[in-house]
């Protein structure tokens, strides 16, 4: 009866496992790409045709999507909650795709502003 009232009955594995540790790098890269992409998209000053923030965003987001996809492929048979890092890889994949979209939007905005400045000159 006492077993039913324990809080960690639903948790199958606790602590940092190798699978969870492997999923941390793509998560960090994906979140980094979202933050840099958002800051680049919101910046007012566009000095060059290809802003470095958009390039950094696209690079880190692409790396995040690739690494999380590999991790998901590697943990195909395991369930969420077993310590394999599958949920972390899914979060990394989603944040990487959001970073790719933000980086592409920032790059398109920079090209549009650069072409409008060339037409005015």
C-alpha cells in the first residue's frame, strides 16, 4: 500500500543517463538558434546582404536538426521516460526547425532591405 503513495512511481529512470546527456547538445544548439534568430529578426540595422546572425542561426539550427534526427533514429525502439533522451531529441528537433524558419526569415528580410537600398541609390 505504501508503494502506491510514492511520488516517483511513474518515473522509470531518474538522474542523468547517457541518452539524456547525448540529447543535451542538440537542445542547446536548437535553443541558441532560436534566440539568435529572434534577435537577428528583430534588429533594426541591416548593414550587409547576409547578416552574420542569420548565418549563425541557420548553421546551428541545421546542426541541431541533424544531431537530433540521428539521436531519434538511434533510439527508435525506446519509449519516452526510459532515460534514452528521446523527448530531448524531439524538443531539439522542434527548436531546430523553429530556428531554421527564423534564420530564413532574417536572411530574406536582409536581402529585401538590401535590394530596396540598391534601388533607391
